[in-house]
C-alpha cells in the first residue's frame, strides 16, 4: 500500500471553497458505472481479502472518471464500496479527471499520491496538489496546496498548506477566473464573491 504523507499541525491552513457555479454536482451517472482497471505491468487480485494491486501506467475508469497512476492498491469494503490508493513517479504525478453535470465542464487535478473513496465520493490529492475546474479549454478555478480534498457530491474543495505544498512557504493558493461576458451583453455589477469558510481539521482515512 502506498506510504501516506505525514499530516501537518502547527502550520496547517484549511479552507473550504464552494465552486462558484452553484450547486451543480459532478456527473451523477458515474456512480452507477463499473470500475475498469488496466495496467502495463504485473497485477495481483486477492479475492479472499478483496484487494487488487496493479502497477505500470495504471488506468482506472468509471463513467467519465479517469485516474492515471504508476501504482494502485484498491480494496473493497465489506459493504461493497472501493478505496483506491494511487502513487505516481518522479516527474509523473497521479492524475484525475471527472466531468460535471454541466456540459463541457470538468474537475481535474494532479498530486504525488491520491486516495479515492466510492462510499463518500471524495478524492484526496496528497503532495504538491493542483486541482482545477475547467470550462471547455478554459480554467474557471484553480487551487493548490499540500493536500486538497474534493467532495464530488457537494463540489467543495478543502485545502491544507504545509511543506508538501508547491507554493512558497507552504501556503495554499486559490485562483478564481472571471466569467467571460458576451460582447453584446450590457454591463452589470459583479456578483459578490463566495466566502471562504473554515472547515474541520482533516484526519487520515484508514481502509476498512
């Protein structure tokens, strides 16, 4: 199983960011789709312990969800959910992408390690994490930090700073791009920005 990065305490900064587009969820149909695994190298399926291990350009798909990693350890819980632990290599991080219910929009991100839980529909990006919401080819929002947790049901990002952040001094970073307006549209007052709210401190998730 991939080694977890230690969580930081004193220098921790945790923020929750609701996506500016409103309460439109990630692709709901993905929840009913099977998970499909492919890899270039060796694999191991343990039916007794409900565990699958793959290595070498591993690709996991589930509807519009696409996960790429060098190594993946997937465990099935007693109630039929899956917990995937993925790691990348030097120069090639783990990548994740999933469409939203809005046509042409998606959430995508990269990190040194990644944890995906089908029970909670959460993705945990660990180490040099960068997650973006895209609108077509354009980036609508971008967040970076040491750890980013994306809840696809509520579409909330939770960020942590620390030494594994790609930003100077271990800080978190949030960029929200302005919406493009039609040239014929009349000028209007800008909408108020969504507030950033403190969230509870994250704790490492243990496999069932």
